[in-house]
């Protein structure tokens, strides 16, 4: 709102009229001066400071430290960009990066599809006791990665596991899932979909709940079929939530480490190394933290890109509504 | 009991100026209505008085005290919110008793005063219920009770009636006015409903886009609007505006537009020559100030194209060459759609097109 | 149309429906059947690994070796449970409980004021936007990204393998997320209720204590449970910072119990069952909050 100057009170009409009605005092100067010029604001800043400080010490400091690590060798000598250039030639790293991306490409759409399907089902009028369905469906989200991996390791076990039972019933040879590269990839993807699709379900269900009911009534009156209404009303409405779900699912799937630790330990060979496992292996088992930090940088970059999109969706998309 | 004085109040939200150099004195015991469209700064002004917003510039006095740096609780003012803002986890009784409890009032006195107020407002039967189980009207009165019970020096009302149905609203606005008179407490009442403003106020302050447009009694505001904004905003059937210019015809000054030629009195013509030398001005006339006759001879003829019967009176919609006029027919004459009327303009105002100010 | 629908939902169970409505009902039932069947399948898919682990922990060795595997144990035994307690799993549970509880409490203690200030104090918009945006970004950071520098720093300071180190790290690693979600919860309570308290003569702190806290308590409780579960499950940081039984939390203990080849699955199954138990409780307490909290917290605008 800008103040229009054309309409102004006449002198003598206001109670005690100012003479300078047409001049407007300037807006206050700058955020920082405003921030500290009021007692109330100072209190507010003080309330925020502890958490900011914690973040700076435990989240930002490590990121900065990371850069120093990258630029030095394990002995603490300055080596410039050698770690990074070594990384570009490191076939194990390439494998891990490709594995992470490959997994993302399979897992993210699967999770979104499963999540959207379940969200629509639970949201439909036919699902009674929604609370119970939701409670059950979100359980995997809260199971520790390592426990989830352990559970599925049993499920995939050639003799103890349940997964081979239907195959045997069909007369097929039992598959020893975790010992061959391609079946291990499939097996891990299934675990990840089991673990992460509830996140997509939860977000999309929350999104569906925000769609106002009356637009469906309006669409029905306007002659839209159910299918049309879904395309024209539901999807545009949950689009921002869909974007958020995509990004979060992607971020979650790239940081997976416990599942791999519990099931394949990166094997067979190095076939199931992902980025996180690579970083862990390099830093902790091979004791090359400086070199591993270069891989961290790649991971941060990926998160940063996802995060920028995330924030943009939350802050731009929704405020334009 | 106290006077409220607002001096040069300016409030910025970021780079947006919500209130611009407002000066206003609310006399002790007066009911002043801040009237204006949404976003005009009236609520911001009131919140500055309440202490919920900090003025960017300017001073606010309650009584003789400058209250700029005081917390809301130190100002002894009560505020009734548009949403009522009742405490959902308290019963109605606890809602009303809350301000007294904070002031360490003795228990039996709290009990007595809450019951008194509840009786005065007719909500005794709701006292044991949480507000969620009360009707809108009851919630509104609980909010009112919470403000009254502590006997503050100033009442602030932020559109308290906008969420209840029309019939109850008419009843409640009389009720609030009666209460204010009985208690004799200064009240600032914010509304965008000009009928509410006209019926309740001792003084009305009309605001637009952060600036005060006019301060006056309801009849002053209605009969002598300071500018075309006030003229347009006040009045349940809005004022008619006819753009045109002042001209001399046969030695007499007339307001000449594409549609009408309206003679202007000598006194007003002199003022206009002084205040608006260009002569380009809009003529404003209230619907009840247009007289008409059925004869087809006179000057300023125009056709009726729609009747809006309101029971006690009828609004005639008259059109001439793209200009719409609303005319109030109080006498229930037998005008029909399609009739041609000859109009005369009884009392009217002239507004300078450049500044919007009334020529007077 | 809307009216008939309303009547329909209001009366389906009790009052017999007019004939044409009954027909409509029957047609709908087919669809309903489909929805419910798919939901049951989904629930099966969700729960079956957990069921499998739980029964594996009480299967006798003969059942474990049986091919094809048995869906119901024929000869339940508690041997695995005895073994897991002999391997001092309770110490791990205790470590997890202490670390998760304290980290949750401290995290709330520093993030509730921050969220309050960000939503209620009318700080300059730009400042709040920067802080909140930053927290959103930090909440996305993978824990493994900070693990290496923190580990090296911890080694220098000699605080590896201490419970308090885990507590501090868990606290801070959840702070950004907590502030972000709490902020949404606070925005859910209309500000004017608190303002009314200020007008009624309460202090800012009094308004928070008497008005805001009671109103957001259910959400606060849910967020606490959520944080507790995060901490209870935390694995990556623990991987770097746990060296001995003194600090070993449950996830690490479980990892240590996973057999690579032999048939000794009962023991780790028992441990897994212990780890999952709080999760089941949490899922049922949290579902309502998660749906609402996500709507308001993760997705709320400015």
C-alpha cells in the first residue's frame, strides 16, 4: 500500500492538524539498527541467539572446517585442490556417485507413486478409521535405518526370509538377493521404498487435506468427471507439496547409510557403495578424512541444490497465493 | 477516565507506511469511531494506542502520561478483538475473571464483579461453559465482559460486531453505546461500517490510506464532507458525483457537465473562484437532495431505468448519457420505469478535481 | 445434492435408507471394497517385516531352519531373549534412553524460545526470514556432512566416546528442524489470544505460560516424541562417536549383533523388536499431529 497524496485533509478539519500534511517522514533505516533499537527486539534476538549459536558451532563450523580439510593432506600439509582432482579420477567414488543417483532415479518416483496412491486411498471417503491407517502406514518412517536394514536382511535371507516364499510357490529357484550386484540393487531399492514412501504419503496426504472440499462440488456442478476433477483441481493444489515431497525423498534417499550397513555392507565387491557409505568408509575405515571431505563437498552441493529449490518453493510459491 | 491524545503518529511496516502523521484528540468520555475502508490504518492506530504496536514516529498520551514506552498492561486500556480472542481453554467465567486475577483481586470480589457484569450483559447462563460451546453473540458478549469487568480508563474496540449476524448487530451497537454512556469511559471504536459509525459515534474520524480525512460529529461528516473520499464513503446510498466545470452563463455561475447545467449560488461561486481558479470540479449531491417533477418541459431531464423499492422509500436509478444517478423518492410518487423526469438539485457540494477537497 | 449427501452420511448406520439410496450405496460398496483391500495390502507390506522380526526372535532353532519358513512359530522359545539380555542389551537401552531424553529436552529448551521470537516478537521481517530460511536449509543437511569435522574436533578435544558429547550433538543436529516445526505450531495459534492476555494485564512471560503453552501443549508433546524418536534411531553420528559399551546406543548395538553368515538371527531379532517398540507407540500418538504439523509446519508460508 502506498500512501496517495491526492486526498489530504484540509487544514482546519483535523483536530490539531499538522501543517506538513503532504510530507511523509522517511521509513526507518536498515534492518540492523531497527533490530537493536528496541528493548523488545533485543529480547527477541536474545531468544534466537542460543539456537543460532548452536547451529553455527555444530553445523556451520564443520562446513567451513570441511573446506580446510579438503585443501590439506592427511598429514596436514597444504595440497590445494589435489584431493578434488584425485576424486575426479577415483573410480570407487564414481561408482558410489552413480549408485546414489541411480538409486535416486528409481526410488524417488516409486516413493512418490506409492505415497500418492496411498494418500489418495486414505483420503477417499471409503477409508474408514483414517487415524489407524495413517498410524500404520507411517511406521516405517520412524524405524531406525539400521533396524529397517536388519529386518529386510532377514526378509531376504535365502532360508529364513519371506521374500523367496512366493517365488518357491511359483516353482522358481530361490534368489540369493544380496550377493549379486543387480539383485542387491533391486533389493536395496525395495528397502528404501518401504522406508521412505511413508514420507511422501504423509506429505501428500497433508497436501490433500488442504484442498477445499467445495471446489470439488463446484467442479461436479460444472460437469467435471472424477478423473477430470483430479487432474484439474487436486493436482494443481498439491503441486507445491508434491515438489517438497520430491526434494525431501531425494535428500533422504541420498543420505542412506544404515540400510547398507545392515544388509550388504557395500558388497558384493563395491557394487552397493553409495555416497554416504563411501564417505564413511573413506573417513572411518580407511582413515582418510581429508580425502573423504572432498566427497562430502559433492554431497553438500547436491543438498544445496535440492535445498534451494525447497526454500524457493516454500517462500516464493506459497506467498504468491 | 482519560483523554487520549495522538500526536504525529506514523507507523511503518517495513517500507509500507500504514499510518501517516495522524493527529487526534479523543476527549474524556467520548466515543470516537475510527472509520475507513480495510487497510486505511485505523486498526494500526488503535493497536498503537493499545501498546501492541510501537509507533515509528509520534507520541501517544493517555491522560497526561506519554505511553509510548509502556507495556500494554501498564496502560490500563481494554481491547475487544474482532475475533474476540477468548481463551479457549478457560470457561467463560475464567475468561472474564482473568484480568481481575492478574490484578490480585480478592476471590469474593472477583466472583461478585464477574456475576454483575455477566448479568448486565445477559450471559449468566454461559459462565460455566468454555467459549467454544457458546454462540457467536454470547462469545462477543463474553469478550465485552472481559473488557468491562476491570473498569479500564479507555475502551478500544476492533470491529467487535463484524462477525455476528445483522439483527444482533443492530441490537448490540445500541447496547455498546448505552454501556459506554453509563460507564462514562472513553472509547475508541474501529469499524469499516459507516452505519455503525454514524449511529454510535460522538465523533467520527474518517481515515483513508493512513491519513486522517476528517474529524467531526456524525452530522458534520454527513452534511459537510471535507473531501470527495469522505463524501463517497459515508451514506448508505452513496452520493452522486457529476464531473464537470464551473462556467459563467448570463452572468450567473453554473456547473456545466455533459449531462446537466446546474446553477451555483453566488456565495459558493465566490468561494470556488478563490479556491479552485481552474473551475474544474465535481459536483456531489446526496440522493435525497435531488428533487424531481414529472413534467417533460423543465431543464435537466433524465430517464428512469430501474426502481429499487425499499418499503419506506424507493430508490430511482436514473441514467443520462452514461451518467448514473440514484435518487431517493420518499414521497412514494407513482414513477415507473421509462418515465422521463425533470431534476433539480437542492443542496450539493463541489469538489476540486485536483485535490479532491470540498469547496466551501 | 449436498443435502442428501449430508443426510446420507448422518444416517447410514442407524436409519434404513430409501430404496434408491440403498442402490447407490451398493454401487459405492464395490469401490469401497477395492479401496479397503488395497489398504489392507499396504498395511501388510508395511507391517510384515516387523512381524517377521518379532516372530524370528521367538522361533526355536528348528523353526528357524525349516524350509519354507514358517509364518507362525510352532514351538516358541525365549532363548534369543535370554541371550540378548545376557549380552547386556539393557545397558544399550539405558544409554539410548538417557541420550535421547536429555537431547530432546535441551533441544526444546533452546528451540522453543527461538520459534517464539520468530513468530511472536515482531522482529524485522527480513531478519526472521533469514533466520528461518537458514534453519530450513540446515535441517536438510545430511548428518554425515558434519560428522567428519566434528569427529576430528572431538578427537582433538578428547570427548569421543562420552555420553554428553552425543547429547550435545543430537541436541544441535535437531535444533533447526525443531525450530522450523515449532514455528509452524506457533503460527497455528492466533496471535490475538496472546495479545488479549497482554491487554488484560498479563506480562509477556505470563501470557506465554498461562495462555500459549496450554494451547500448544499437545503439539509440543508430539514434537518432543518426534525428536525423541529421531534421537533413539540416530545412527551415523553414533557410528563415529561410539567406541565402547559405555556409550553404545541401541542402533549400534543392533549393528554389532547382525550375524554375517550363521543362523543366529534370533538374537538380533530380539534386539530389533526392542528398538521398534517405542516407534509403534509413537506412530499411534503422532499421526494426528504429523498430518496437521506438516501442513502448518513444513508447508506454512512466510
